[in-house]
C-alpha cells in the first residue's frame, strides 16, 4: 500500500466515479463526520459521481439517496441499487437477489446463530432490510470482538449462505452477488460506463470491502483499516493517514489536488 498522497496525476484525472463504504469510512462512532459530508459535496462539485456501497438496509438507502449529494446508493452488500428519477427513486435489483427465498432461509440461520453463539443479537436496523440478515457484534454494546464475528460468519456459511464481516456487523445473504458485482452491473447498465476499472476509485475500511480492493486498481482505505490488514489477502492500493470520515476527506483532498 502507498499513501494516498502518492496517487499519480493521470490516475486522479481519470476518475469519474467514487464508490465508498459508509460505516467507519464516512462515519466515526456511528456519526457522519462533517469533513466527510463536505468531501461528498466537493466531489459532486468537481463532477465526480459518488455512489455509497454499503451493507446498510434499504430503508437507510432511501434516506441517503434523498438527502446526500450522491448519484446512487448500493445497499445490503449488493442486493440492489437506488437511483434518482423524476418521479422519486428507481430501484435496480441484482439478478441473483430473491427476497422471498432469502427471508425463508435466513430465519433458520438467525435462529441457529442466536441459539449457538452466546451474546449475539440482531442489528437494530434489521426491520428496514429486504434481502439480508445483519448480526450485530460491535455496533451496540457489548462489543463481542472479531473472533466472535468469525464464528458467526462460519456458522452462517455452514447453511450455504454468503457472510461478510464489516466493522460492526456480520451480513448474511443467499445469492451470488457482492459489492463489486452490483457496482459493475450498475455503472455499466445505468451509467453507460464500460471500463469501470479505469474510471473508478473505491474507498473502504473493513473485510467486507475486500472484493472491491481486489478488483479496483485505484482503491483506498482509511487508516482505521489497520486492525484488519493482517487478515486481508487483497489490500487496497492506497491508504490515508487519517481515520474514519477524516480519512475520506483526506483522500478527497489529495484526489482533487492532483486533478487540478
């Protein structure tokens, strides 16, 4: 990994899209940091389209699209995307996402996790979800730690589910999709972008961002990713000096400086 300050000018000038995680990338302790929100506006003013790519639920994505300066939102780890239109919001569902099938099987997974791993609880944002199950291990107290998160993920995978660990939740779903496959589908089919690997920067902070770090040559992590680095096979190309939303603002500042 290189410091984000070393991003080449030609790479910075090629960026048309910034895809970004939300929790612990734009936020700190669950709050959107002012520096990060200002950075979203700075990117918009530069003509760069921002798309949050998050594990957060459909209900949150509706609010984010309406109130943040973003071009679209990808939610529930790639199950769907929300885009603005003249009538309100267009919903684009990943071809592999099936809400009815997910609900039926995820209920069995939910029961097994709560029964077999003491202290686990369902994330408070679960009522706003359509396709996945979020198990909280760190957003609210008590902090169960990442070893417990790994146990939760392994139990879920034993049911044939996909399970990804974020900085706060274990997200569980059924279907062959993830953050990257939905990002590619969205940018190609709704933004008309054929070569997203050359025109896109991704910014994240945790293990469930690893599919994005693996694929995008121009990927950046905020500094708080340090607690996960030894467990990542695929690391980001760049890293910031600052953590959380301040790190995202740092990344934005370096990107825009090298474009100008």
